[in-house]
C-alpha cells in the first residue's frame, strides 16, 4: 500500500476514481481486520467469566482513518513522492557537504557534554533527573549497545539475534561479583567486558560453520538459553525476583554516592542531598564509554582486522582465498562486539541497582538490532540518530499529557509506546530500506576519499 | 512404561501444533528466503479470533453442538489470520522485495511487536480463560488419552494431507515450487510471482490459524504474549527439520514436542526450553541444513 503499487501516468480524473476505489477497498479490509479485535472486547465480569464488550464507535473511527489515510496516500502523497524521486534522479551533481555537516560529530559531542548542566540550569536539579536519566542515560545505553552490535552485524556481516545475552552477562557479572565479593564498579567494569567477550568466544566458536539465517537462529537460541538459565538458577541469580541492592558506581573510589557513606559526594562538597548528582555522573560515564566504543570502532576499521571484517562481509569465499583466517576474524568480531555489550550491561546494573531476567528478553535484542539497521548498518552517526529517534521518541510519549484532554482522562499513552515503536520500525524501513544514513565512507580507496551509497555495500551472509 | 507412552502422546499433541505453525515458517522461508518473525503473532491472532468467536457463540447462539462450534471457531481463526497475514505481506514485506536481506527481517520483527501490542491494547493484558470445551477422556491400558488430543492429531493429519496435495499436485503448488527455485525464471514463464507469494503467506497463516484454534481448545487460555514462545519453538522446529522442507517441518515439530514433554517428564521442567534450544544448536552445528533439508551449495 505504498507508492510502489501505483501504476504510472494515470489521467487525473481516472486517478480520483482509482483513489476512491482503493480507499473503499482499504475500508473493507480494515473493517475485516478490526471487527473482532477492536469491535469486541473480552473482559472479565464479577464472577470471573469472560464476557464481550461492544465498541463499534472505536471500530468506525479506525475504519474511517484507514479510508481517509489510503485516499490521501493514493491521491496526494503517492504522486508527490514519485515527483520528488524523479526530481532527485534528474539532479546529477553531488552536493558538497557544508561546514556544519562535516563537523556534526563534534557539535553533537559538545552538545552532549553540556546537556546535563544545561538541564540542571533550565529546570533545576530535581526536575532535570528525568531528562538526564530517562532520556540522556537511557538513549546513550542503547547507542552503546547498538554500536557494539554494529561491529558484529554492520562490519563483519554476522547476523546476531541474541546480542542481549552479552548485555545480561555483563549486568549479572557486575551485580553478583559486587554483591558476593564486594568488588568496586571500576574493577568490575573491565572484568564484565572480559567475561562477556569470553562468552562471545564460547558461543561464537561452535556456530562459526553456520551461515546467514542459521547463525541468526542459533544466536537467538543462545540468547534464550542464557535468559532461561538466569531464571532457573535461583540459588545464584534469585530467578525472576532478580538481584536487588546492586552497589552504585563511585567516582573512582574517592567519592561515593551511597547515602550512608562517609565520603558521600554531596557531603564532601557540602551540597544538599539529591540523586541528581549520581545521574549526572552516570551520564558522563556512559558518554565516555560511548566515546570509547566509537573511537575503537573507527580505529579498528582502519586496522587489518577491521578491513578483514569488512572483506568478510563483502565476500567470504574471496576472503578465504586471499588467506584471511575467517575463524579468527569471526571470533574477534563476536568477542569485541560482546565485550561492549558486557560493558553496557555492567553500567546498566550500576544504574538500575536492580536487574532481573525481564530486562534481557529477545525483545531487547530486536530493539538493538532495529536501531542498528534503521540507522544504516555501519554508520555510527546514523545509529546514534536512530537510537535518539526510536528510544527518545517512544519515551516522549510518556510526556504527552495533552492527549488526555483529547481522548479522555483514562487514556494512557504509555500503553501505545511499543505499538508505535513497532509501527515506526516498519514505516522507517519501508521508506528508507538502507537506513537513515545511507552513505558510507570506504576505508580503502583509489584516488580520493569520497562517500558512496550504502547500496554498494553488502550485508554479509554470516 | 505407561508413563513413557503417556508422555509420548502429550509430546505428539504438542508437536502437531508446533508442526502446523512451522509449515508457515518453512514455506515463506523457502519461497522468499526470509524469516517471517510475525508468524508466531499471526498464530496468536488466530487464538484470539477463536476465543472471541467462542464467546459470541456461547452468548448469542444457545445450545450449539461442540463440533459445530469448533468448526466455526476454526474457520474464524483461519479467516482472521489469513487476512492479517495478507495485509502484513502487502504493506511490510512486498515494498522491500529486492531490497537487502535484513530490511524485511526488521519489518517482520516490527510487525511482531505491533501485533502483540495491538492485542494487548485492544483486548487487555490479562490471561483469558474459557471453560473446557472437550472433556471426554479415554483410558487405554492405563494410559489416558483425551478426546482433544485425538482431535488435534486428526486435524493435523487432515490439514497436512490437504496441504501436501495442494503443494505437490495442483498448478498452484507447481507455481509455488517454481517460484521457490528461481523467481525470475518463474516470472518469465508467466507465473504471477507476487500473487504466488501472497498465497503462500495466506496458506501458512491459515495453518497457523487452525493451530491457534486448537491451542485454545487444548489449553483453554489465550494471552497477547502467546505468540512468541510457540513461534520461536515452531521456527526451531522448521530449522531442525530442514527449512524449506514441508515433511521436515512436521518432523521437526514432532521432535520438539517430544523433547519438550519427555524432558520435563524425566529431567527438569524448568530447563525444558533450554533442552529444546540446545538440541537445535547441536543439530545445526553438526548438520547445518537440518534433518531433511537439502545442503546449501556454495557458489562463487
């Protein structure tokens, strides 16, 4: 039901007729789709029996939306898109990148550095919590995870559907080792990364022979196995109850954020007690971790191993005949990707203070993979933009209190968060199949460095 | 020994349901080489269609026979899941045909999120229990077989036979197999490839709908999140049997069902899913094309 379905060059009065017919058809289809699920609601009555509740008004609204939407798409938006596409194709010269666009990375970094301070200054320490923690820290965690997965999927072309397993390994490593052995965050952060990398090798080794979708299935299975073990190994992990009271990170052991501690940060500086300091500190920690991930990725791409990854993605057989050891190449991609997942996991545990297997479902892997692909695989900037749009955008729904005035007081926008997330995934992918940033900078070039369309890069077959 | 036979029967029942869902995965994978992640949720839509139809029938039509009721429920489930699957294919997969391989995978995952959340929003997040429909139980030499188990196995056999007939004997099936082998060549020879692919989706979804209705009859409960675990297991079954192979999907489904029920009977019920996934990993590592699949030949 996009512009692709439209036959070319139809006279305008015929087009109106055609659009009306399409709209009617869309109405019929949507009526059929929604009549049972929206028109009738199953609810439990007082005697705990299921009864049906009728909602024909809602059904009528949805069908009307489908009819009008389809009409608009066919009659107005479709031709407009086609015209724009034709205009774009006619234009031949490559636009030179402006100063702003060339330095966008530095500008973004600067903006991020002042973000928490600006928030505190704008809305005060207590209100800034939400912005720094729910938006800043959460989005940056996804940016880091997606950049880590990008090494596996975007650079080496290995489709990994169980990336969340390494995130879980990192989180549980930090939570359990700090609780049982009293080790600090800064000792355990590298250790969590190493453990996750180690698991990456363990899981990666047997699946090296697999290709493409088989690899995807086995990684999915491994992700589920790790989650199920976390649920069922109750002696150590406390199962579905989760691990609570995970110690907070400290500023390199000098100042602590635990309320009772002698070297409490707020006490040491004579400030009022507030959890905002910890969140701001965490923001800078995850920002630094993201920066490290980005630098490592960019540097690795220019090293022999990074070039081997990209060569592997382009053509595995050619790789092997050129003497590249595909086993070590794949394993390093797997373990380095896993390592960043482990770092992010340890950070996540320190930030939440509580972890349970609920946080490490397949859903999470899917969201991370979606961010990588929607951003345009291999493009760090695109992935960051995708994380901001997808995670920040759905988080914004929580803020939309004005919707309550439109839809009535018992309307809860949070309920629709994942629904809209899924729809956004589909719409972005259909409109921009190569991701938001569909330009790549090749690492090796003949005469001059220039960006190429990502349609020239392959996605690998595992 | 009775215990073993009992568990085998339970496993075969469960395996039939998995096998029916697995057919949808394996056909779609065979024809367009894509993991249709939303298929498990289409199955869940089938259980909900059957559930709502059950409630309509019990509240509006008094004194309807159980057999007629089951048939109506199954028909509703087939219609609903086919319709949804058709629409999903049109809006989320067809525009991306010929695009790169990960794009339809992402839209499929997106659609799966959309479907489960759609049901959560419209029907509420709670479990939906219904009173048992088929309660008759037979006792054969100390082994109890319930009528609903027999029904599930019988319906599976009937559906599979019909399916096998369509795929191997009709011109539609021939078009499907041709599209599977070489899409461009099939199009040159006058096969409407888009239509064939749509029909493949609808056929897979109708089996998932039947499976959904039977799942509701067997367990008597439906939840919005029901699509994921049976979906993943059915997909596992499809891969285990050799993806792209129809008998493989059924065999894989039966194996997964048996492993699951025997493992929970003799070892630990907590780790039954771990056992399933581990066996999948082991099979794939040693025989990557699955049990009945053709090995993929690597060409330069």
